[in-house]
C-alpha cells in the first residue's frame, strides 16, 4: 500500500475518533513491549503508566486476530526503538489514564504510528 494511502486511512480513523463521544484515543510514548511465552503482548506507555494488554500472538483475542497482533507488535517495537509516538483508539467510554490493566484492558480498535 502506498504511504499516502496508509496515512489517509489512519487520518480517517483518527478523525472518526473525535466525532464519536463514546470512544477515546491515547497518543503516547511506548516505554516497553513485553511478549510472553503464551503469546500475550503487554505494552507500557505514558498514557497509562502501567501495562495494558493489547493482543495475543497465538490466539484471537476480543476480535483481534493473530495476524493483526503480529503487525501491531512489530509496529510498536519499531515506534519504541525510534522514540516515536503511538496512537491507541478504543471504543466505549474511558480515558487513557483509567484503562484497566493487563488482561482487563479492552481490545484496541486500532493502533497507529504518529
């Protein structure tokens, strides 16, 4: 996919997040990416200050496929390595600072590179 097309898609999703009152997003620095032996992926980011579970590399989790999980994990590792920012978008009410932690975290709708 062309770079401009990918940016347009991400921009469209970000724009939608501002027009929906029952959803929220987090623009954060990624501090840690943990991958457990059972496939669980936990992220420590500046929006929460504790680990949030995003997916599982071995099994579908809350609608997130193994393929999507692998792509998100690779992207987040790259963001961390390059000191970039990530955006996490969640459906439902809440905020970054009040996200449940570990496996209690809701599944992100999308994750992007800012």
